[in-house]
């Protein structure tokens, strides 16, 4: 298929939009697209700081998603739209993880870390 780049998924133009639930599934944040839609409708996803209105909300490169998962909160910057649900190595090129690492955040806040 012409126009595809294995490093970033599809060779889509930078301004291309994609449904939020589809992007979450392609980026391997959730196991199924139905679970992605349920996560959004339950109010666990924020798009650029605003609660996402629905799973059909479009995301673009540069958008920041805050996702409240069961045991953690992920903050992801959309880098590219997905072309398919591929392996992890392909999916990780769809976003930049802005989440603070739990260990470094605890160490920095600890007074003993200064000693």
C-alpha cells in the first residue's frame, strides 16, 4: 500500500483527524474499540483538558489526551493518526507519553532524596 510509513503507521497528512475511540484502540491504550468507546462515554478521557463529549470526537496531531485508567492516569500527546491496530512497536509511534514516571515523582518529593 502506497503512502504508509512503518515507523509512524499510515503516511497520513499532519492535519488528518481520526475518531477518538478508534485512535485509542490503534494506540493500544485499550484492548477493544468498544472498551475505548465505553471509557470515553464514562468520562475517563479528557481532550486538551476538556472532558471528551463522545467517542466520535476527532483527534489531531498535537492534541493532548488525559486518560484515567483503572490503576493509572496516562497523559499522551497525539503524534499521528493510526492506520491499523498493529504491534506495540508500531503503536508507540502514534503518541508521546507525557505521564510523569511514578518512581521519579516520589523520589523528587521525598526529603530523604536530598541527603
